[in-house]
C-alpha cells in the first residue's frame, strides 16, 4: 500500500506493509535514523482526504544489512479511536490480499 511520508524536511510516496495497530514496515532505500518522528498520510476508500498519523522510526536497515528489504520499522503515536479503526481495517485488508491466490 502506498502512503505519503514526511519528516519535516522532505516528503515522499513510499510503500507501507506489515501494518498492525502498533506499527508497520516502510520500504525505502534511504531509511531515516531511529528515533526520528514522521507523519504518514494514508488514503482509504472511505475518505477522499488522507488520514494523518504520527509515527516514530524504531529501527532501520539498508540493503547492505543482508538479504532483507531496505526500509524501516515505525511505531504509531497518538492514535485516537478513528485512527485505530483505520489501522485495523488496513491490517485486515492487507492480510486478506496476502491470502488471495
């Protein structure tokens, strides 16, 4: 799933996966350092406007770190009930897509 991510200096459209209520994986060749606060803009089929979610980078790796995909793990911050529902829906949608033949 694509999302917009900004860190106050730059904004980029990146792929996000492994979504859960607590965090996700963001694929990028240029991961941000641990502890960096970012803002995600997620678009859903329920709204024409993006849903903004604040997150923190909890780990990052480059392609030089082995066989794993380059990117970073993020932890969601300051979630209200609407954002929690959205993340649960997105996690279920991702799970359903991965189980489809």
